C-alpha cells in the first residue's frame, strides 16, 4: 500500500496545528512559544519518518489487470480439393472442442483450393506478403486485411508445389516462407496415389489384347483407327475415350502427363528437354487426342464417372481416394463396375501441412496451426481420413482395419499395400510450365 495519502493527511494536519499555535503564540508568552516549537519538531519527525518508509517500502505492483477481450486466434487453411472435406469436418470438431492458444480460443477456417490455383496466387503475391516490412509499420487497415485474408496454412496436393512457392518467395524477398525442417516444417497429413480407373468390360478387353494396363496400352487403344471393334470390344462402344483431369483446373491433370512421360522414357526424372522432344510430343498428342470434352471437364473427374457413366469416358488415371469414394455411386447407377489398377510409375500426393513462417502470421497463429496439425495427425482423425479413401500419415493407423474403402473394393483392385516402389520425382517449375503450355496449344484450345 502507498503512503502518499497518509503523508498528505499528516502535512495538512501539521499546517493546521501550526496556524493554531501561531495564533496562540501571538497572545501568549514563552510557554506558548515552547509548546509551538515542540509540536513543530514532532510533526517534522513524523513527516520525515513517513518519507523514509516510503523510500524503502517495496514498490507496490499495479492493480489487478483485466485482459482486454480479443477475438479468437484465426488459422486460415487453404486445403487441396481431395482432402478439403476431411479437413473441413476436422476443423468443425476442433473448433467445437474449445481449443485455446495463449488464453484465447482458436478458430480454424478452411478454404477449398486446387494446388495449382493456390500456387498461382502465391506466385502473383495476391495475398500481399510484407516482404521485409515489420508488422509494426502497418496501418490499421493493412493490419486488418492481413489478419483476415492471409493464409496461415497451405495444404496443397503435393510437396513439390510448396517447394515451388517457397523458391519463388526466397528469390523475391531473400528468405524461406515454408520450412523443410524444424518445428514448423511441412508435414504430410495424408497420402493418395494416382491410379488407373477403368470400367470392368473395357479393362477385360485391354488386358486380353495388351496384358498390363499402362500408358502405352492406353496410347495404342486411343490410336486404334477401328475403335473398340479393332481392340476386341463391342462396336457400340465406339472409340476409346480417355479421362484425365483438366490440368488448368486440377493438379491431377499435370500429374497424369508427368506419369505418362515417366513411362515413355522409363525413368522417374523428367526434364524440359524430355517434354519438348518432338517424338514425345507427337506420342502425347496422339494419347491426349482420346480425351473427352476437356473444356467442360470438372475438377472432380472421378465424380463424373459416377454421374455420367460411359459418356464421361472409358477409363483414365485419377486419384485413388476420388475413385474409392465414387465406386459405390458407379455400382448403383451403372451395370458395369469400375476396376482399379496401379501403374508402374506411381505418382504420390502427400498433402503437406505447410505453415507460413513469415511475419504475415503471428506467433499465436503459427502455434495454433501446430495444434490443428497435431489434431489432424491424431489416430481419431487419421481413421476418418481412411474412411474417405485417403492413406494415413500416422503409421499407427491401418487402411484395412474395419470396413474401410480399401477392404470394400479389394475385389475391384484396391490394394492396401502397393507393391511397386517406383515413385515419380517431383517436377520442376519449368517442366510444369512447359507441359501446361503444350496442353494449351494442342489440347485445351
């Protein structure tokens, strides 16, 4: 407790006594004067002692603090389309659990966005990174825009997209924005493979004629001048119709062309020289000439199988999780079931959970993002991911435990353990741009 009020009271009292004694001294003699000086002495001793006590008294702390109410810690997540339904449901449960960071509630917001679309936004810096500006220099309007729009986390389809975005920012501002090591490193939260999905009747014909189903088999089927009758199929089937996601709408379209190049050259690393070689481009053009209406193709190509049947196509290379989720719809709508076949060169989508580490996101947002990452990697959420046809990133969770889609569609070719280990290497930015340019000029126009 501070003595300032006490000292003030003492000083006021001394002044009053002095005034009173002065009046008495004016009327009295030496005795009154002696009393006057005695009182003055005691008063001065009292005030001096109070001042000394205040000097040595421990400094009193501030009064009780009441935390000013703040909004929740926002974690904005850009999620690739194949994992967005699972991540969104997980975010809803996470928010309902009342998780806190630094004493404040955490709120996770999920925005569905294809990996290529998000990469383009990062390349154009559409979210407005600070560069080398500190947050302290921002105006109130700039700070509000940053805290409501800038993504805290990016979950693209594949790690190479994160590497491409980070390389662009590092060249632009001289530092990493997504890390490959440390606490905030990008970590896979689920896995899915690119596989062949073909109607059973068509797969039987192709297997009888060519053996394995691969890109060369599909190329030969696509270029058969006599159509399905030449291949051994029904005349009513017409010509072979290939299904590949539109690479301008879905990163899977690029993955399919990269996988085709891998089989063509029989290796996992593909260069710009490979994709621009005239012989390969001619082969790819013949192959992609069998595509169905690519201009109207949706991002969710596997769903088109379930909705439109043979008119969507006879088969193609699509994401395993999308196919597994569409198998039931195909079986109930169409007499011909779909079969899954695994290619020699496997393209993996690992959906890396990538936290933005620049000053655009606060420490509280980064740490709240870590909490949500751990939540997604927990066994309960990983089991829910498996229920949606994804392979778990948590090794404690199995794709065969219970009535999973992998067990349900095992007879149609779904494999819990993929025997092939030949994995396509991540393409460079130049390879991606070269393939997109080729597609625009030869297929997508």
